[in-house]
C-alpha cells in the first residue's frame, strides 16, 4: 500500500434524537425517557492508500454510507480524527482546508436527487470549477465540453437539463461534476446500484479508466459484492457500525475469515449456481439504537460462545495485510471453516 | 411433459400516449408448467413487468391488451369480466411486487388484511381465517406470528413486509404466482432468506412461478427456465443451464458478460455499447441490431422470427452464437 491519502482514526458518528416537549413533560412525572442515540459508525479506523480502490460493503443500516460521507467531509465525526495526507482537518488553515475538501468528491446513488433539475448540465458541471478558480468564467464552456468527453457524454447536449438524459447518462453527469474540481479521491456511494447491468458495466469501466487517467483513489461503497469484487483492491466489511474484516479483495473473496463475511458471500447469487438450494443466515441486522453487547454479530453467528456476548473483538491482523475482528482467531484448534453447507455442494 | 398451467400466445400490450401508440409488449408467447419457475429477464423498459401485469388483467388505461391470448388451465382469460377476473386473482393467480409497502394497506392491521383476503374467496369463520393467517405467517418465517398479526405494515422491516406479501399471495395456493422483482430492494442476506422461503413454499403448494427480474444471478439459482426480453419481445428461451452457458442470442451473451462476477478482476467488463431503445423509437428489423456486434444488413431490415433450437430452446436471431436452428 502506498502512503495513505486518507486516514480515519477511531472515528465514530452518533446521531442523537433529543426528547421532544411531550417526552420532557413525561420525564417530569418520572417516565425516565432519554435521548435516542444511533451509533451509525462506532470506532472505525481505516487508511486508504494513494491510488487504491477500497470497497466498503455491508447490509443496509450498517453505517457504510455514513462512513463514506465522513470520508468525503460531508459529515464531521462525533469522535475521532480524519487525516488527509497525514494532516488532521482541524490543523489546516482555511485555504488548505478548502483544498483538502475539494480533493475528496462524492458521487451519489440517485443522480435525479443529486443533480439540480432546474440547472442545465453545463451549469451543473461548470459552476464549481469557476467558483473555486480552477477555470476562468470565460473558459467554462470549453472546460465542460472537455469533462463531458472524458466521461463519454456528447458535449453537444450540454445545454440540456438532467431529465432529458437516461439513467446511465445522468450517472456520467454526476461523475463529470465530481471530476471537474480535479479531485484526488472519489467516494462512490452505491453509484451504480440503480443502473441496468449493461449500463452498470459501462459505468464501472469508466471508473476504472478514470482511475488510470487521473491517478484517482476510490472509496467504493456498495452492497453489491460482485461489483466490489471486480473493482476493489482491498475490501472492508462493515456490520452495525464497525469494520469486521479488512483485507485484499482476493483474500476476502477466496478465504473470508469473519463468520459474517462468510455468510454474506454465501448469499450472493451467482450465475454459476444453477438451481441451488437457498439457505439463509438467520435473523436481520439488529437496530443500531440498541446494538447487542460484545460482538455485534453474535446473535446471528453460528459459532458464538460466551466471550462473544460480553467482549468486543478488536480488529486484529491475522495474516500480513489481513484484519478480522473475531474471537475465534484467538481460540486454539481448527477454525470452523465451511459455515453453510450448500456452498460446498454448489462448488462440487 | 404435462399440460402447461399458463399459456401466453402473441400477447400485444399497447399504451396510447401523446407521442402515439407505444407497443410495450410485442408478440410475447410462453408456457408455464405446474411447479415450474420461469425467469423473465430484461432491462428497464423491456416490457417484462407489463407482461406480468397483463397476466393478472391489471393493465390500466391508457394501456390495453391489443391482441393475443392468455390461457389459465386451458381457459381464456382475455375478455373476461372484471368480476370474473377478481374471483381468480388471489385464488388461482397471485402477484408479488417489488415494494410491499404498495401491496399492503398502511392503515389496516395485518390480521384485517389477511382475513379479508381469505374470506374474499372462501366461506370460513373469522376465527378460522385468523388461524390460517397465523399459520401462513409462521410458514414464511415471521417470529411470534400471534402478536405480529396485530401490527401495522410500518412496524415491520422491508424483508418482513415482503414475507407478509408472499404469505398473502400464497394463502389460497394459487396455480400461478407472478413475482415482479420482489427481492430487488432487499439486502443479500434478506434476499437469500426470501428466496429460500419462496422455493420451499412453491415446492410445497405446487405453485408455478413467473419470476421477473433484471438480475441474472438470482434467476440462475432459482429458475428452471429463462426467457430473455428485449424491447417488448422474448429474444431467447431455454433451460437455465443452456441459456447461461451457451447463449444463442448476442443480447443474452452481452447481459451475461456484463455481470461483474463473470469477469476477471481489473480487466474492463465486457459491455454492450449504447442503451436499450425507447419504445417510441424502436429500430427497424431486429431491435438489438444497433448494439449488436454480429449485426448485418439483414438484421437491420427484417425482424428475425422465433426459431426453435434443440433442447426445447427458442431464439430470435439471424446470426446465432450457438446451436443449429431446427428445421421447421
């Protein structure tokens, strides 16, 4: 891994819903209500190397989008430090901080929600680089044309509005807008999830081409393991606000260590599995309002033992570059390997 | 093979719009056999959902079924009165949708909705109906169903709501279940749970399923046969193994190639250039020809006919990738 471009150090994000007036009154009479606190991200440390593609996977509600927004600087962490090129944002001067913020751009899932429907594409893409002094106002038109060509859009359509484009083209507009401020890091939050497979393939190829052209670093947030497997160098698996496994993509997909990763991989539908018997991980992801104690995964884990219910496992290096947060790695003797039988059956 | 339970022939569904009459489904034919799972695959706008809605007689104006035939148990459905269709829907035919929040009534408790669904088709006491509802919830894996019957839809998670929708759809052991992307909005772990439930329930009740999806990987694990739709037409059908391993139509091949897990890491994905045509401007000849690497002058001029291939397969292509067409 190259020198880290972004480092998260013990980052947590809490969302608090304060008591409303009625609940405060109820408390006067001894109802004993307290603020509702959601720990969307719970003590996460992650370093992203320059030029690397890190995939961040997990189920809905695991905090992956919140973490992506913290990396992109849209949300501030409640606790912990985010460093850009080794420097924490609090220590930067105003101009430096703006430069650091411009250097990390985000691409969203739904281009219809993230593109202003009343602005023309030329304004959507061109506004930020002009405001930030990257191009003079007079050069905006030419600059936008260049950006549109880079992402495979016809510059002749720059006077149109977002609704006049197809889903795949709108995704490209979102990418062109992010690229226009010359970022070094792109945070892609489910950026291809809403697209048809054939269009998704086109956009993923575009991401990979841009990576080479501009030397970009990516944090690729997705629930689609197939996409992440294809595009990522390293994969971080999140469960209920915590990273439970972090390892090179090949290792995660060929020999997952954490029981949650194993279960998750097991349930990915694959073209190769003809008429398989679906068997399933029991239960659903618990509410982050009341996460279980100890290892968050223990209520669904087939191997949970007493220690898992009280003691939070740390993310430990189990092999070079491979990290997993599971107490089983401390236990002597062979690990339970194949969790779910049908994978063995499907492979055989 | 036994008689098909559902037989669709030359189905044409049109929508009258300001831009003229759009043909969303253009001559679709297929058979569904008892206890079979047929996967109907296609991208947005290919007409797969409209096909599903047409089977249940749920096409609303400005859409209409212009021609064709839909036979259930050997009896024609088209042209039946709304009343006759209503007695079939929920009993012999059922459908589950992508978003169960649109299926469930948000202001009625689950028990009210389920009891109503049971008593709509059977003369049973309210008590007996409630007991049936409880058992149906238990079967789709809803914990403590007795208490959950008293809950409202918003009190359930997305996966649980979809289970309830499935429980309601299967209450009367329908002959045919049309499933329109029911797991698309769900996480993989929940999707796997739902697929597991549906698989065992359908096997138990002998229900035949038309599973509509854009996700080939889901179909690979679930279906017996696949039908691939493009621009309102079925362009290829065959068994799952045949279609996924030896696709005949270049569009099927392109779709399979676009799935990331099929490709080598770091190497650009095999992509289909361009995008699916708008229904207002379907290209002449084979609608896939502008995107097709094998297209010739013939393809741009004439629509390929449905051609049978060995192994009970069918494809519409002038330049098939695999197999020899059977002589007619």
